[in-house]
């Protein structure tokens, strides 16, 4: 296993990652990593385990994703916070038949002596049963919040979850495109496999089905204000595109790339005319690489922070690199030996990231008034509570929501009755002057 250090120019290989230390070794697929605004590693995950910046397993870091899921994990910062991070996971079909579904955990970087750990009450919380091995994410049009998108298996439904500083909202559901999986067709399990990406400008979403014949390649319109997925364009597949696995957009969102298992092929589409002009898009297909050897495969594709697209090749000691991905055809300058892994080998996947993420998070998450001074202050009591909650005089306003950010109640009253609300775990968002404090509440 190898990593890539983008703090160097050109990027260099890293050898200290630990994602292979799991139940599915040595060929791992999905993983995700996050750094601070200075490029320092914060933590990473392969869907099964969370590793801190020292490459040790977090004490409470066992997750219910699977390393053999195409996009097993995705790390998303909590909006307006540099302390808390969501870790979303998907399960694998072959190993677990997607049984653990789509889940999230919350990492607090101030736990574990500043190395980070999972908050126990926010660990492996299920959001959706039986999803494909795909996660994509992009900022909301407001520039602050995030959309996290998954696809329900045995359906044609996209679920777009809005992530705000108050939590995870009820999903926006879009029924469009091909159905993923057919409960009456055992071979349809392969439709769970393959990447899904949102374009850097947030206007398009693309995915593929892996190892089907013919393969499925689709591109859609995505609305980063509403989370809706619409306007499906199905890209025709020939025998040469069997086993499509990787998907990626160019930095300018006008070129779309797919990687194919057979012959390590990479193909490109020009989206400049818009997907509402299907003939132009379909006719623009061009092969930018074919190694001529059926047994040599190209799998995951990922746009890097240096605006180059990286391609992982099974058991190869180099990553392929598309150096000029905004250019059409072979002018995109693809090299199958674009980055030397110095003896380490690639497998199926590359780390997944938020589309066009700018790494604007604070590099010192535990130093602010909000996240240090008030963390132990009694702002409301009792907790757990059965009948009433009393708020501190310091609390100017509060809002109580459940796990998926449905508002239960809000206001300024200091003593409230909660006997009519279901038992369970809730979130309280409190305004204290100009500071926003988020706490957990248990109703018994």
C-alpha cells in the first residue's frame, strides 16, 4: 500500500499508511483521508477502521463499512466547525450483501489527547439500508453546507443528505436512471460496484456499473441548491467498456473519464455542449489509453488537489496520471507511469474526497472559546432527562433536533417540558452571544 504527499512538488509516495490492516488484505478498495488547511494529515479510514494522524487505530474507531466497498468511506467536516467530522461508510456486496447499509460516525479531534476519536453516541448510526457501494459529496450552493449522495440498491433512487451545522437533514430522493440491482437476478449484484462522482462545479453527477455486460455509464444533472438528481444521459457501452469501474470529472467539469477493467482502457467524453445535447456528448467518446493486455486493469480514478487525475492500476508500481484533464482527447496527456510508488503497488481504489474541497478548515481545532472553554460548562440540565430541561441563563436561544436534523422544538424559554417527545438521543444547538454550541441530549 502507498500514499501520495501533495505537499511536495511534484507529489511523492508515502509508505506509512495502515489501511491494509483489516479483514480484507491486501487488496483494498474504498478509503478516505482528510488534512488541515496547512496540508497536515488529520485522520483517515478504509470504512472498517479509523486511523489517527500517527497511523494508530482510534480507540473507538471500529466502523461498519467494508474495505471491499468501492467507496467505503467519505470524511466530511461538520459545517462551521474545525473540531467535528462526519465519517460516512458503505458496506460491500460480496462479503456482506450490503447488510450494514449507509451509516455515519462523528469524530471529535479533541478526544484521545488531540489525536481524535469517535463520539460513542454518534458511532455507526444507520441512515439508510442497502445502498450501492457509492458515495459522492459536494458543497451546497451556499458555500457552507454539504450534500452527501448515495444510491439505494434494488431501486433507481438517489438519496441526497444535506449536512449543516445543525446535523443531517432528511434526504431528498430522486428517482431517475437505471435501477441498481434486481432481486430476481443474482448477476445484478455487480451493479453495486463502481464509482460515483459529482463534478467540481456541482452541476453534474456521473456513475458506472462494474463488471456487467454491457456496462452502464450514466451522467445526470445535479442541483447543488436542492440536491435533486435529474436529466439522465445513458452513455452507450460496447464490449470494450465491459467492467467499467472508475469515474472522474476534469477540473473545469467539461470532460468526463471512465476506466475499464479490460485492457486498462480509459475513455473520455466531452460535456462542453451540455448533457441535454446527447448526440454531441455520445459522439465525443474517445479512447485515451489501451495497454493492449486484457489482464492488466485500471480501476479507481481521482482528481487530486493539483488538478491532475490519478488512475490506480492493479498490482502496478506506478499510478497513471492525466496531466491536462481539461483538454480533449490525447491532449489530456495520460501516462500509465505518471507517478512512481517506489516499489509499492496499487489495488482497486484511491481515497475519496469532497468535490472541489478547498481544505479551509482550521488547523488548530481545540483552541477556540466555543470548542474549549464551553465544552464542560453546564448549559442545560438534567441530562439524561425525563420530564423537564432547564437551560442556563447564558443560553440566548436553543434548537433541539433529532439525528436527521428534524426540529423538535426551539425558543428562549429556560424551563421546557419534554414529556411528549419520544425517548432517544437528540442534538441541542445553543446560541450564546456570537458562539454556537452543540450538545447531545438523552430523553428517557
